């Protein structure tokens, strides 16, 4: 069955009352979401949910209702709270993606303009490096300003929001593709205004299937395929490219491969190592194994403690909660109330050490220089890795500010909340981390900040890679 045929009647309905879903969402969030009040007051949350309930009670299209929901989930300023196509069913995905509505190129945002990185137009009208300044007459700066408030990100980290609104070919479901039709409905073709001479190029739009047919194989690891590559560069430098750590659906023996790869660096007399994490949002804590090969003594990670809002999930909402580990329904004695943080339970289930997570040396230590390429994609496990790298000094961070937030993020364990009337699924993070000492509402800044220009993209230059080679003492 195609996604188009899977689209249910409610997707086009203008009369169904979905306000009962908002009541479920409210109960779940108030009882279980650990970051609900990190950036919002209870009164603000109440006002937003009340407004959403009214919109979902009144006649309206799926697009109108989904836009209203997205504004509410994004307002939590939590990078892990959003209506997710990854955990929704085919009907939800079909409703989120209007047929033939996707721009026919990949692109980056640079100074409010779309810079093409890969052209998918039939006549190759938008080659790499082309700067697009308007779509169907609407300025790209205007579109970006309307898209950013719809994106999930932690706190005030708008760099992450802009990053999500790019099309890079790194995800099965691009955030931009979902949200552009909400603010600029497109169908079949669109007019793209070019910066170079003001010329307008009309080009056919893509379907979701066409977009995904051009996806990089490593973007969504499955089976036992290795999504990572180790490349030998000149002068004995190795480049480890890791586009994803989301190996939940993979049988790839990543620990064995990564351990052997890191151990071999010394025996092969590698001059240096560059770890490319650009585009890698996170997943498993693969970085801990890397750290174990770069240290000569125990490395305590950030002493952020884990907290949850509940010990046992309310029975009334359990039918709507799905996950890979049903033990998340009841933490038991691993969640202890604490006067230190009223309204929360201190979660000890994942504590590896009484003083927090500690990485211990393992395998063969690599003593050569190491550079880590980072960007705003790095917002979950890769954010934690970037933080550990910078705090320990075992490598240099090079590139652009990360995603995530130094005030702490929500994640670690999840429920997928399936709302029964709308059929929409919303990711629900269960664990909040909070730093021991006050931290700014900010990303991690790289040790060496390197931006990309439209000219870099047009010429195929990789300025971050050149900076990494220079940090190791070699020319790019």
C-alpha cells in the first residue's frame, strides 16, 4: 500500500473533534514530561494547551491542526519533543507529506538564503552553489523566520532550529519537507528566484519517495551494514566519518568494529585522527568507546544528574504509550523523591558510578592529535560527546556550534505517545539532565569556529576539514 493510499479520511476532515487528544497530551505532559517547565511556566503551558484544544475542537484541515500542534510542541524548547514520523504509522506519514510538494534540491541556509548543495531538477537548473532568494515570490528570509519557531531544539539554540530546516539527505524524513507546506503550500512545481541575476527557474517538485530514493545509505542504519567509514588521508591521517549513532534498529557489531579500529591507530602509526560528526544528531553513546582509547586515566563525564517526573506512569494514559522497554512504565526504587528538586525523582538506574558516569581507559591508547568536526546537528549523544571532548581536552572541536544546550537536555529514554483521535504520534522524553552549577542557555562553541560560504559549496571546498588538517599540523 502506498503512503498516498494509506492517508486516512481524518487527514482531510474539517469536522472531527480531536480535543480529547489534547486532554490526553495534557495529562501525560503534566505527569511525565521532565522538561515541561524548564523554559515555560505552568500558566503558559495551560494557555497553549487550552488554545490547541479549541483549534482541535473546531472545524479545520489536518494541515491547520498539525501546524497548531507543532507550535505547541516546539514551544517547550525541547529537542526531543515533536510529532515524529519515525515512530508514526504510514497513515500519519502520508498526512504529513502532501504529494509532490518537496523542493527539488538539497540545500544549506547561509545568511537567510538557500544555497543548493545537490540539484535534483531534470534540467540541472540549480547546480551546486546556486543561491535561492525566494520560492513562489516569498523571500527565503521570510520563510526561514516562519519556519524556525516550528523546529524542535533545546532552549534558545536557534542554530539547531536552522540546521533542522535544511535538506541535507541525512534523514529519511527532513524537517523542512514536513513544515514548508504548512506555511507555503506547494503543488507539482514552484518558482525559484536566483540571487545571481534575479532569474526565476520553474522546476517540478519531488514526492517523498523520490526524496528518499536519493538518501545516503548510512543515514538510516539497518541490518548489519556498517554506516561508518575509515579513510586513510595523506601523511598518515585517518578520517572516521560517523553520520549517525542511531543504531537501535541495526545489528551491526559496532562496539567490536570501533574498538578494533581505534586500537589499530597506534599499530598503524597513524599521524592523527579526524572524527567527522557533522550531521550526526546522536543515538547510542558510541563516543564513550572512543574516549576510552584517548585517555590514560579515569574520565568523569559531566556530573549532570538524571531526573524523572514520575515513578510509575498513570494507568489512565498507559494504553497510549509505546516504547521498546516497558520497564519505563515503572522505575520502582530506581526513582527516589528528593528535596533537592521538588516535583522530580532522582533516577539512579543508569548511574555507572556513585559520582556519575566515568569512562575508564581501555584497549590501546592513541596518543596522536585528534580533531572532532561538529555542527548544530549534534544535539543528543553527540552533544554529550562534544561536551566531554572539550572538557577533557583529548581533542579539538572544529566547525560550528553544536545543538543541545548547556543547561541540560531531555532524553535518555522515551515513550511514543499515540493520540487516538488524530492518529498523531508525539515523542515523549522521560529523563532530564541538569548541570550541577548554573550554565548559560547556549550551545557548545567549537575550539576553532569555521563557517561555510556559498563559494565553498560551489567549488566543493570543505573548510572544516581543511581546518582539522591544519590543527593536526598538516595542510588541507
